[in-house]
C-alpha cells in the first residue's frame, strides 16, 4: 500500500504534483487543505520531511537524533509558512482519515488522503466520495508500506501459522486482496516474475482512471525508515502545532 492524496478532478482540475507546488497551492487556497492527526497525517508529514531534507536516504539506518532534529526543524519551518492557510487556520485537525473524507465530501476541503492508494476508488464505489475523485502521488515521492504477519516465538502451532503466511503470499490470495471490491491493497509480489496468466490477471486490475497507475506508484514509492522517526515526529508535531481537537 502507498500513501496518496485524493482530490476531485472537477473542483481541482490541475492539482499540485510536488511538495513545492503543494505549498503554493495551499497558500493560494486558504482553508482548503489539512491533514489528520493520526497515522495518515504523520505519514504525510514524514513524506514532506523526506522531500525537504534531500530524500529518504538522509534518514536511512537506525534512528539518528541529529539527522532527525535537522529534518524536523526544516519541516516545521515549512509548516509554519502554510499552517495559517490550513482548514480552520490549523487551529484544529480532523482526528482521522474518515473525518477527512467527510470534510472532503461535504466540500469543506479540496484534498483528502489515505495510506492506501486505492482508497479513492473504493470510497467512490461505496458512495462515500464523489465519482470524480482521483488519487495522486507527489513526484517527490510517497511512502509505501506492507502489511505483515507476525508469528510469536511461543506460538503453539508455528508450522500451521507458516502455512497460512505462505498462502497469504500466494498469487491467488494476493490477487483477491488487490481487488478494489475486496480490499484494494497493492501486491507485495514482483508481478513481472510470475507466469503470464498471473501477470495478465494483475494487469487487469489497473483499469480504473481514479487510481494511480502501477508504474507511477513504483516510480515514486519511498520506503519507511526506523519507527522512532515516526514516533518522535508525531509527538513533536502535536506539541508544536496541535492547539485544538482531541
């Protein structure tokens, strides 16, 4: 799965495509952008921090407080310039993505977001978001993630759990999970290594114009870094910028 912004192609026919363009758009459209206080919002902030700090390689390896503080300070300077133009002047933030979707659907903001690149398609089909929505990934890069299955060391049936884990990685299970009407997650499989019939089945999933093409997702995917970066950034952001809300 990969972080993506969600916009309405009718309301915003020419959306920003880079962090620099996004900043200019926010300032030019006061009150029309925000992010949530939860995981998706933190992922958005990390992505901007990557872009402003020379890329994800700056934060590779274990947590480094010096690199973190430099990146955080650069990000916070960027936020200080745009937060007054956020929804409700950045004095409060939606608690989660579901609340952002409601604001977006009601026309209060012009962008929503999700850690699942296919959520624009899923929510449009469910009637939660308008049919004219589109997803986009910024060309500076967007953070991609994978789900995982953990097997405790004390599991009484570790062998059986491994069978389940192997099934979840099978083309059959991955294809079913990738269907938007089922879950809508991308696959962890390198589809180009699969037999032709499986490659064709996965390729057939890429037809909805509201989704980001798979090759675009791959081009702009950026990895996660050490969990401590996420934890520290969310904590420091709350202390510095969150003045209202739960």
